[in-house]
């Protein structure tokens, strides 16, 4: 079973920051937080991952709380192409990825 | 394009027929994963390989399913005696562990329709 909890859906206005929350209260010390997204009819796309420090790349920022029990994925300037299902995953090393139901993000024009 | 290639992209087959899907991972990746996804659900783990060794098989992988990675490069997933419930998207991913760099990259999937 997935070890994360996410809201089933969220809306965000185009051009605004999209903040997607994730709870992972049972995360183990060696588990990373990963985010993937899946656009309709495509394979999941890797976005970002982190252990305990905040991370940023060209796609997004990942904010992990100090106790590591929750995190937030931030898309700084959402566009219509960011409409997708976003999956928050906890994973140790290169172990198998267990997906939950994810958050369906709608970007509103 | 992630570099993970899956063929065919679409497959329509009659119930009871056998089908085989192929996945070509990113060349230096030693881990290869198979997933199944039905409409409205997240991908479900089926099995994964470290080089040619199959490390784990999900309970979802019934006796009709078999996966191989004979030379530690490409992999095949075969479904024997297909059933309508096998209709789904079959996804393949690969990864290579280098320190904290362990992200897995997915192919575009093979969509199977059993009629």
C-alpha cells in the first residue's frame, strides 16, 4: 500500500503557484520523497525528489518539513500544460515505486 | 522522450490469445520495473529486475504472466490466455543507482485491449 496521503483534486489559476501537499507520517529514515506526474495517456514523468533538505530544479521546488512527515511540491508559475495527476511517493534507494491515487491538478485559464 | 522504449504502443487481441510486450530501458540502467495501470487508477507494481535477476513479483502477477530480462538489457512481459480483465496500460521503467540519484524513468506504455 502507498505510504502517502494526497488530496484527490486541486485547482490552480494559470500563472499562479500550485502548491500540492502530501502527508507521509510513517516515512522511514532511509526513504526519499519523490514526485511524479502523469499527463493523460502518457507514462509517469519524474519531477523531483529529496531526503530532508528542500530541493529545486527547473520544473519545481520540493519543501520537506523538518520532521519529514509531510512535504509540498511547488510549481512556481502553473501553465495549462501542468494539468496532470501528481503522485507523491516515498521510496528507499532504487526500490520499487508504490503509487497511490495522486492529486488531479486542474489549471484554470 | 525519457529514453525508455516500449513496443508495441497499442495491442488489440482476442480473449485466449497470448501477447508479448517489449521494454528497452536506458542503456546503463540496471533496474527495470513493470507496472499495470487501469483507467482512473495509479500504476500498480508487477515485478522488477536487477540486471537479469527478477527480484520481486507482485501477487498481481498470476501464473499467466511471465517477465524476463535474459541479458540484463531489454525485458519482455508475456501474458498467456488473455482475459478481458487484462485490458490495461502496461508501463515499464528503468533506473540506475548513483549515490542519491535513483530516479526511475518511465516509457510511454503499451495499451492492451482484450476483446
